[in-house]
């Protein structure tokens, strides 16, 4: 669960419309690419597979700072495996990072690590090829796991220490993005990509002297460097 104090959780409708539009674009673009783009004469129509190592950074939603999350950019790493034909490929991606959430700003030990791991289905589509490189659109959706370390803390409750159990959080995640990549030789490729994802968390805040919990939508930006090996 995510915590805040004296926070207004009513967000503007404009922000929600922009988020929904970005999500729809990320999900639709690879399909539109496959439907509209005509393969070049002599294009490779054979099935192909690819294993890719990923490294980069994650920028969490700035609104999570109101819940005492560290939203500074953090290093991230992962891997991806895809199978495809012609311009389209689909597969799975694992992506991990860490940050911290402070439950008691007066006690340094009350800022546990938060390990984030996502397992997503990924769809990738080549939009255009120029000068030996490719512009690639992607869409993804799956499962996000957040785990605390340590998962039990004692904090000052005003009348004495209070033990807080930090249960792991599992939620859905989805998003889309764009990237560029280039092949090197017959099997190797390298590229960079940027995507934006959305996920929902239970957020607790103080309202009128009582604690209110409601579901809130947050997001993150992910920049990745890709090194892949093609299996023919």
C-alpha cells in the first residue's frame, strides 16, 4: 500500500484523457504498422527469434513523491525473448529496478528498499527502415510485483513503537513506446528505446482525521539500451 498525508487525490480530467490516449497509441501502433506497411520487395518473410539483454533507467511518476517514494531516476536491467515474422514480433520481457519508500522520515532505517519486477507480454513492429536502421513501435502488458526489504519495520506511533508489516504488491501494468535499432552482422543488433507504462496502486491518505484508501493510477518512464542476438 502507498501512504500520504493531507493529499488531494482528485486529478484533472485532462490528465486522464492524455494518459488514455498515450496508452491507446502505444497499443495500436504495432498493429497499424502490420496492417498498413507493405514489405519491401525481397523482404525476409521467414520466422525469426531473438534474445535481448536490456539495461537502462526508470523514472517513476513524480506524484509518488507525495507518498514518500524516492522518484529519482534509478538503474534498471532485464531481458527479452521474441519470435516473429517479417515486421512483427511478440514475446516476453522481464524488467527490474529498485527504489526506496520512507515510512518515517525521522528514522533512516524506516526507508525500506522497494524491488520492482515486471513480467510482460511484448508486441514489437517495425515502422520504417532507413539508412540501415529501424524505427520500432512496441506495446506491452502484464504483471508488476513490488516487494519490500525489509518487509517488517518498527516506527514511532506517537504512543510507542508500532510494527508495520509490508506485504508485497501485485498489480497489472501496460504501456507502449518507440525505439531505434540497427543490425550488426548476421545475428547481432543494438538499439535504444523509450516507453511509458501505467499501473494502479492502493493509496492511503488522511482526510478529516481518518485514513482513506482508494485505487490510484501511476506510471513510469523507461529508457533501455538493447543488445540482441538473432536466432535464425
